[in-house]
C-alpha cells in the first residue's frame, strides 16, 4: 500500500517488460552466448534516457538466465580501490560447475564525477576486458567523452523512449489493478507529458490518483500541455509587463485559466521577473492580499470579493515594477503545485501521526512531527520489539506503521 507504484509494478520477468524489445533481445542473446563460452565483448553498455527500463531489463534477464546479480551504483564504486575490491574479485574467476554464474552491473555510471574518478573509469575499462563473468554498464549518455574507451570495448545496446501508446496502456492497466477509473484523456495527457519516461508517468499517475477512485481529465489538466502553457505564458507576459492597471486586469481575460493556478504561476515567477528587491516586495505584498481575498472567497463563498483578488494579483503585481528593468526572462513552472501534489499523502500521514501522538504526549502535532517522528522512524526500522510496543501504546494502524518504516519520507 505504501509502495511506490514503480516498485509495486516493477516487472519480475521478461513478460512484464514494456517495449524496448530490441534492446531486450540483444542483451538476452549476449547473455546466452556466455553459456557457450566467452563472447568477444565481455561487457555490455546499456544507454538511453531515464525511466525506460535499463535497470529492470538486466534484472529480469539475470533471473531468466539464472545469474547471480551483483548490482552496484556509482556510490558503491566511486574509487579505484573499491572497484578492485568488489568488482575485481567478483569478476576474476569463472565459477565452478553447479555454482551460479555471476553478472556484474555497474549502474548509473554518470554518478562517477570529476577528475578524482578518472582512475575509476580506467579501472572499469580494464575490467571490461579482463572480466571472467558478464559485466553490464549502464548510463544515460554513451556519447559522453569520458566513456569513449568503454564504447569500443563494450557491446553497446541502445534503449529508446517508450512510445506514448505503450505508456498509456501500461498506466491504464495499473489503474485497473488499483481500482482507479481513469478518463482516457487524463491518461494520454500524463503519457504525453512523460515524453517517453515510463517511470515518471507511473509516478505522476500515482500522485494524481492518490485517494481517488475516479481520475478525471480535470484532475490532470494543470499538468498542462504545450497549448495551455502557451496560454499561461501570454497571461504572465501581460501581467508582468503591463504599463497600466487596466492592461494588467485585462490580461486574465485572454485565457480560461483557473485562478488558483494563475496565482501559483505569478507567485512562482515574481522573483524571476522582478529583479529589484523593493519591486519584488511590493509584488509579494499584492499577492498576499490576493491570497487573503481568495481565502475569504472560498470560506464564505463571497464571490464578490473575487475581483479584488484579481486586481491585486494582476494590477497590484504589474504596478510593483518600478526599478526592475523589462527584459525577457523565461517563465518557470510552479514548483509548489508539483511538490504539493507529490507529497500530499506524506503530509496527510504526518499530520495524522502528529495529532495521534500529540494527544498522548501532550504536544502539538507540529512539534511531534519535528521532534518525535525522526526518532520513531529509527526505532521502527531497527527495533521490532520497541516498534510493537509503540504500536500498541499509540494505537497505530498498519498504514501509519508502514509510513514510519519507510526510509527518508
Ligand atoms: N520498459 C519498461 N517496462 C516495464 N516497466 C518499466 C520499463 N521502464 C521503466 N519501467 C518502470 O520504471 C521503473 C524504473 O525503471 P528503470 O529500469 O530503473 O529505468 P532506467 O534504468 O532506464 O532509468 C521500474 O521500476 C518500472 O516500474
Ligand atoms: Mg536505472
């Protein structure tokens, strides 16, 4: 339940693998060739954009070929010594009969940064020639000059972006499994925005359908496609560059943009558009007044106040510009919207825990979250006996326990 869908629906066999069939086949054949002897190229280099199944592909094939997978990412093999200790040893011998062959994976090669790792890369280059077991390297960009020697010593396998129709089919299947009824337009907008990155489409669909049994296009719309972004850019351009109040007020008429959304856009972009600190401060004042009006509109259904909110948000912001030069600065997508939507579940669980523990500990929910949760997390992941006791004391249900056991969060 607490699992990210990218993990929950991570393929465990080749049948669950979506698209990139050619790459899968190439890797499969190369691994098969190891069962008949040592192939000419003893290392494969998988490359392609993020979230298209490079890592997963190796996992499912290792399983299919019954290899012992030794998987490392750059944080484990940053230095030459570490590489020699871990990878050198593992790759030096061919296993005896009856023992599973090993498959060494060095994932996220890009993570080896800077000059101090140069020794690392040349060690890897040497290992790709001397290894006694198959070795797979993974990176996004094989054409990075740092990988030039690896390009020639490895069997290079290219992964492609996942086509939108495959992404749609995949997330639709997930929705069915999760009991979420999703509008087709919602799915295709998510797929379109993912631009071939299946992982990010899966993260979006999970974030957006959290706690819902019906996902409408409306729920997804704010992710915005190109047209909408252009519409909003026009509005923003007019708000930030209007020379008169009237002009600024008129800006919002040109597009049907949700007012809360527009507020987020203006708020996000004000610091970039108004370089003078006093101008910015005046604009933020205007936005804070707009925010107050919006709250009253929502709380008391006082629609009459809406126009004051609009005035503050448009004319108020436009008139804030006194010293900031007018120059072209690209608009930024409101971070708050994406962050809030991705973190909704976490925030809800945290609040629930805060209230629950606070009642027993006589603390406010906020201070529980700040001062108590970090320790609980450690106890829950390290000490089962203590965890059980705490669970009873505070009467925590499975969801809350699962949340406390998650790392990071
Ligand atoms: N081709 C694919 N088939 C099935 N699932 C995929 C595929 N590509 C990505 N995924 C999903 O996205 C997650 C991340 O995939 P991963 O293999 O780590 O991507 P990469 O290594 O290319 O960045 C997986 O856990 C899986 O759920
Ligand atoms: Mg990966």
